[in-house]
C-alpha cells in the first residue's frame, strides 16, 4: 500500500485558499457548463453514511465547518445510516452531478461490492482523502499473550475468538487479513459497534479484538486491556509504545478506517476543481487537524487522483480478502 501523505503546511493551505477564491470568481465553466460561473450559489449537502455522534459524523461536521468559509455557502450535513453504509452511498451515486450533493466516503466503499451490495467505486468522483483511523489488535490485560508474535503463534495452535465492530466491517476484514497473512486461526465475533467489542475484551469474554486506535486507547491507558500491534506503517501518537505489525515482520498488515469526500460521477470540470481545492484547504487546516487529533484519527490527505487510485487498490485488496470467505 502506498505510504500515506500527511498534512501539508500552512503555506500550502494559503495557496489553496487563494486558488479556491480564484476558481469561485472566474470559473471557466469546464465541460459541464450547467453549474455556471457562480458555483456554489446555494447550500451544499454533505451525506454521511453513519448516525449522528459517531466518528464519520464528527469528522464530516469538522470538515464542513472549514469548508463553509472557503466556499462561501452553508454545508448541510445529512445522516443517512443503514445497510452497512450502502444506503448513503447509493443515494449519493443517484443524485445529480452538480456539486450540490457530496458525501463522506468510508473504507466500506472498497468492501461492499464484494459483499453483495450494489456499490462500486467506479460510480463516483473522488475529491480527496481526509483521514485515517489505524486499527489495533488488543487482548485482555491478563492475557497470556504479551506480544503480537505470541498471539499469532498461539492462534496457529488453537483457534482464538476475535471481536470486531460488526459483520462486514473493516475490523472484521482486518482480522481476516491477519489470518490470511499469518496462518493464524481467528474466529470472527461480530458486535454491534466497536465499544461492545472492547467491553467484551476487557471482560475476558473473547480472546482479542480489532478496533480503531481511538476506540481502544482509553482502555489501554487505564490498564484494562493490552494492545499488541498497530496496523499502520508508523506507530500511533496515542499509543507510542505499541509496535506496528511490520515491526513483528508482517509488512503488509495495514488496515484502517480511512475516509474522504466523494460525489456523483461526472461532475463538471469547474465544479470538481473548486471542490478539490476547497477540500484540500479544509483538510489541511489547523482547525480540522486539531479536531481529529483530539479523537484518534490521523489527518491524512490525498488529492483526487491519488485518492481514486488508492480506493481502487483497496477495492482489489479487499476482493482478495473477502472473496475467500
């Protein structure tokens, strides 16, 4: 997987701000033409695939707050949870590609097509990646497994129950990926969200769980559970003493709840350019970066072309992981 490109400098943000202003003032109309030179001239709706109060919702609202002054319009966040996120994704796909409906796109867009849902990456325009929530493997604090290597060796001998945030979730897929890469016998135990899975680990009801760093760090700090590995190419600032899976010799074990901004396919060129510039400036702003830092996700930015390539590579990767199930 390509290495994530982290937050850009304030100088780059300032340049992006000027570009947004220039685009808004003198758009050339692009290939679409319908949006005209005054985009945006009305409110923009940002569709979120999860309920209010969750990580996707909080991230989306933080970005919307930064986008509003850049685009000089209101960004209305609308939650459309259901069907593993496919309800929102299908809604965005079927809206007019005029720039007035955009959405927060989670990692599940690279997974749902392999799980029987009518959701394919090729049906969207990807504007930019804005965040990544790396995964972590945790065990009870009194677990006999002290390291990731210990855990893998134990699971090769005896099947171990690994909790996750739900059937078909990124964290279940991450456990499948770990099993495939290591030969460990891992039995998926889906819960209705990450918090119940963490609670089950703390209570010793399951052998381990995979969840986002933000979901497990508080319990780890309190000594209620033991993180064994981070599924990212670098250690996480919230758990600096926890090694990555790569440090244990497994270089390809990177799993995270990434997210970005997308839109219906075939946006007019001028509209797409305006959105790309605004999303870059918002996603690299101090306000957005500080909000993410307080909740666990990392501020990771990829531009439109990079994000599209990344999504397609993730779709191929998850096809291999989920296709064998």
